[in-house]
C-alpha cells in the first residue's frame, strides 16, 4: 500500500510517499526557516501564505521522486492537529480536495502520535508497549504507549517546551532561529561544566519537567557577565545549558522506564535530533540494557513520512477515527 503523507502543522510544508508503513519512497520538505528567522519565531500569517504557495509543488515533487502517479496512491494521510489552525486548514483542505478528485481514501492523524511512532520507520520491530519522549518546539512529554492509539502521559513540562527553551536561549546568545541546531553547534566548542545551571524538578516525586527556571538562570548569568564588561563565553553557556537539559531529560526518562518496567524507549520531535542528547540516552540505555529506538534526524524534525507511516498503521488496523478529517489546533495524544 502506497500512502501519501501531507504535513502542514507549523512551518514546514511536507509530502512523502511511504510503502507499507516503513519504506520511504520520497520525502520532500519545504522549510520556511528563512522567512521566520528575522522574527525569531514562527509568524502564523507568513506560515499560512507559504503553505498555500508551496503545497502543490511539494506534492508534485514528492510523486515525481517516488516515480508514481496519483492513480498509484492507495491512501492519503494528513495531519489534523495539533498545530497552527490556519496552517492545518490548508493541509487538510488540500488533502480533501485531492482525495475527492482522485477518489482516494483519506485519514487524518495526530502530529504527536506520528512523532511517537516514527521509531518504527527506523526499525519495524518496534512493538508495544514502549516509553516515548516527545520533545519539540511546542510539546514536551513522557508517554507510555500501550497500544496503537492508546497512550498515557506520565509526565510533561509545567511551563516551556524544551525546543522553546533552546530557541529562547539561542536568541539570548544572539545565535538566531531555530535555536536547537545553533546551540548544539556553538556547544561543540564549549565546556559542559563551565556554569552550573539548575535541573528544575529533577528530584520532584513525579515525572514532570520544567524549563522556565533554567532559561531564567541563563538570562541572569548572561546579564551578570555583561555587567562585568567581559566577552560573553557563548560556547560555554550553550554547552552548560544543553547539558542541563540533557541531564534532566535523561534522568526523568530512565525513571519512567524503571517505574513502569517498560524497557523500550522511543524519542521523537525536533529536539530528538540533538546529537549529545542522543548519545547520552544511548549510553544510559546501553548500561541498563534497555532498547532505544532513535529515528533518523530527518524524521525527528517535522516531516510527512511519519504522517504517511502512521496513516498506514491506523488505516490497516481499522482506526479511522474521524472520516471528516477536520483540522484541530489542540488535540491531546490521550484523546485519539
Ligand atoms: O518537531 P519540530 O520540528 O516542530 C514542532 O512540532 O515544534 O521541533 C522544532 C524544535 C525547535 O524548537 C528547534 O529549535 C528544535 O526542535 N530542534 C533542536 C535541534 N533541531 C531542532 N533542538 C536541539 N537540538 C537540535 N539539534
Ligand atoms: Zn513536530
């Protein structure tokens, strides 16, 4: 079964064809980073206009790369939410029109569930149950995946999403947007122990995390250094901040696996592309003999291959929960 995935929930217009849920035949992503960078974050109006003009060429290029025609597409899978409502409406409206015109079945999927299940594209042996760590620009949570469509959130951020913290600290350091890759790069030349930033809520009894206090601690540190009139040690601050995030996530996710006795971990979302975090989780899991599923970096950041893959599994398992495929800006992974 060839599934055409369509993604437009934030600042990437993406289309992909995936065969039988795991074989990626094409994967096209038109990113809007350059358009939003001057504003330091995603501007919804700009995102919508860009999705409108990019959607048709992206889908055409995607079919061309897969060497397929619309007649050979068996299912369209589109992101229903969560995300920017205007942006989602463009993807869902386009997908609907295409489905009607070409008489192809359509399914709407949850973007966060797609991040969670993207580990399967890397390794089809991923089976339930597993623990998921979803870390993106808008979301941060630890989830117990019991079965396809059955998820329980074990812990979440009580304030900022981790990607948001990367973006804000990057902006404080003048490193630009998106902050995650910029911080990672700057941190390569820095010392992780140059500053001791807090790991908020590390020892709280639950599995929640917090990043607002960490971000503020970085801000105060920057202000203090600036007051002294010395050059800002950007690499050291970036490395120390990144280490604080890694330590906190690593600690909490291991605790989740110990508490639940579920010893498989999948990570997803843009921040899961962070190499030092991937290395730290790999080392922890290896020590404990836990299985770790690391999706390719290009499948961690927003993409349509994960949307197509999830659409395949939901459709073939009869989990077509909303034939109207209505766009929704807020949609918890617990309410599928
Ligand atoms: O999943 P995603 O592409 O979009 C959302 O659904 O939010 O995640 C985007 C977030 C941004 O905050 C970006 O700074 C972060 O992922 N990110 C990273 C890295 N690459 C992207 N954070 C840390 N390290 C990276 N290498
Ligand atoms: Zn995402």
